[in-house]
C-alpha cells in the first residue's frame, strides 16, 4: 500500500508570458507516464504512492519545465505521509 499522498500545483513562468496550460499539461503527462495513481483537480493534482517516488516525479516535472524554456517554476506541494498506508479513496469515500 502507498505511504503518501502528494498534491502539487505547478506554476511555470514562461519567457514571454505564454499561456501556461500546455506546460501544466506536460507536467500532468509526466505523472501519467510514471504509473502512479493520480487525480487531476481544478487547482492541483494529487498523486498516491511511495513518498520518495512521488518526490522524484516532482523533480522530473520541474526539470521538464526548464527544458521547455521556463525561467523558473513554483511547485506548491501538500504532503500526507503515513507509513501505515495512505489512500485517496479512503480519505474521500464518504463523499462518493
């Protein structure tokens, strides 16, 4: 079972003030390619997995923004670390 939930909002700063949605889409595709369970929400994306793996995905997302020519990127992150197990489904089941 996963030991962490990590929510991330990635805010890339582009060179010429371009629309950031294509960059955010690229960041989400990195999460998708990683194979971890995730849910996209309007203002952030939540991932479920092992803490070290999730942080590695965040690092990859930030580096990709630089490869795409961003000046910098802000990553706002929330972490639930629970070695006994962490699950999006368990935390939200009463709302479904």
